[in-house]
């Protein structure tokens, strides 16, 4: 079978690439488009390291076939930071709280946490923990990540 | 040369034609909805060549129609999307909770009830909840559509009644009458994202005197397929679904279970736990029925 043409918008930029039917969106992003910020952890949808936004919904890019991306809008960790103001507040707070060590899980946490705060700017701790339950981290013990997201929420809605 | 293919037809007719053509040519087809089971199994168990037929571009598989008699829920709608539908949640809280038990936020952005049923795992959480709600599976065939009761859909571990040239469009679920409530509970050894050791769903309808006039009970992860347990339902009908009746329904579930021993639990444990889950789900369904009586 011939390769499949995929035209998608990735981090606001149009991307036209060729892929195989059985490649994943993760393969497409890393190997064809060259966006290696998104990491492969388990490859089975358990760890969340490959989390991206697909038409504004969080997905594991390892569990999306590459041709499914045709016509879709995708946001990866590379599309989170504001080009003018530097890091997104979630990224800045992860740094300030030392909420990462090896960093492999971090891109997934950044994309997932930003999606949560876009949907619910003032989530309680339980909401944050459930929302991020699909992102595994073997270094931090999670508490620092949760504090960083709480702090980011605080900064985004300082009145509360 | 790669013998993989991917198509995302935009109509039911086109999908059926693709399936028929591939079947005639001896090519393996794989229906793709959310892919959260299909792609995992493809990558870990069986990566043989196939044509992926994505059914997410169809209007029918994404449709939710809430009508007087029936509710139609498309097969490919992600559970995260379903759980944002307040009207559906109010109609079938047990079914929507079962969907919400499956997977993380990321998985719920993709995983569908239709996929959960078609994966046909003994432990599929939404299947007992579909069964107690008397959901009819609407299947697209070359002759039009056919319907199969949800309790008859799964025929064995990972097997179901779909032919190679057919696919699931969605579910037609009768609108619950006044005084009806449903619930689904499962047991897992952790609090999130695990496969059920046992599960039980109950739907019951109470009349104005609080007497149970109709009940359905279904259990999961304790037999090769999810089971409709009519003896458990009979133990509830004609009672107020009080503790005694719920206990009898629980015993009927334990008796009906045909579990296996594996890493998740033993035969004895599953048999006992499935009864406990039935009793507790029954109590929740009763409370919901009582608050739905007008």
C-alpha cells in the first residue's frame, strides 16, 4: 500500500506529511515532523508521557493512528509556551517547585495540566489529582507536581 | 511492502462497501473507534497486516438523540464527551458512571461505549450497565440495520456476534419510566484505572407504593461473558428492594457467577464480591428510583 497523506495543524502551523497506516500520531510528531518534545513512555496508553491535545481533547498520541490526524488540530508541549512571554505559567511553576527530575513525564504533565486549567481555572486538589491520574511520574512522588499546578492556578485566578 | 491500510469513510454505505470488498478479497479488517483497546492489542499481541476502518467520521456513530420513547447513543462517542452531556447523565447515571470508571482523562478522550462492548472483554465495565438498561445494539449490515439485545452481543472472551462485513452503529435504549434508577459498581484493588475483579449493575423501577415492578441485574468479570441474572431480578420484583431482597439478589448473583482464578482474584473471592457489589448497586439504584418517582 502507498503512503497516506496527512495534512494537520500542529501548534498552529500547517504540516503536510506522508505516513504509514499503522504508524501512530506519536511517530508522526517525533519522526516525521521532528517535534521530539512529546515522549514515548509505555506505548500502551498507561503513562501519559505522550499526551497531546487533539482537537482540544487530551489523548495519548501513542494510541492514535497517524492518518487519524488528517484535518485535525494538534497541540504538543512545544506549543504551550507563549512565544512573547516565555514559559507558560504551568511550566514556570513546575520549575519553581522543582517538580521534575528526569523530565520524561514532564511534557505530558505540562499539556495535561494546561488543559485542566483552561477548562477549570480553579480546581481543587482532588480534581487535579484525578485529572492527572493518567500521567505517571517515577521521580517526584507527585506532590511537587500537584503543588506546582495549584500554584499556577492561584496565579491565573489570584482573587480566589 | 506494507499491507496496512487506513480508511475513514464518511457514510455508512461507504463503510459497508469497504468492509465487503476487503472481506471478499480476503483482507483482514479492523474497525477503529477510539482505539484504546485496538491499538494496544495491535502493538502488543497481534500486529498482523490489516485495513483499519475508522468509523469516527460517520454521523450515526457520533449521534446522541434523546427522544420520547428511546435514546440513541452513537457507538464511537468518547466517554469524556458522553459525560459532559447532563441530560444523558440524568437518564442513565449508572451507565455513565461505568464509562467514567474506564481509563484516565486521556483514555476518556477516545474510548467509547461501543468500543468497550465490541472489545467483548468479560470485564468490560459498561456492558453490565448497558444490559440492565435493556440497550439494543444497532448493527449496520448490507441489508440495512439489525438489532441485538446487549446481553446477547458478547458470545465469548473477546468474541461477539458481529460478522466481518458488519459494524456497530450505536445503542437504542428505552427511556427509563418514572421511578427507575440504575447503578454500576466494580471492585478493583486500587482507586483508579484498573480492570474489574468483579462488577455488578442493577436497574429497577418502583411504583408509587415503593414496590419494585421491574428489575434487571447483570454481572461482569465473573464468567466468560457479562451475564444477565434473571434470578437476581426475580428476587427484587414484588419487594421494596429492602435489605432482605437485596441480600437474596446478591446470593443469586454469587450462584450465577462462573468465575476463574487469576492474578486479580480467586473463584471464591469473586463469587462473594460479586454478591456484595449487587447488593450495594441495588441500594444505589433504589435510592435513584425513589428520587425519580414523579
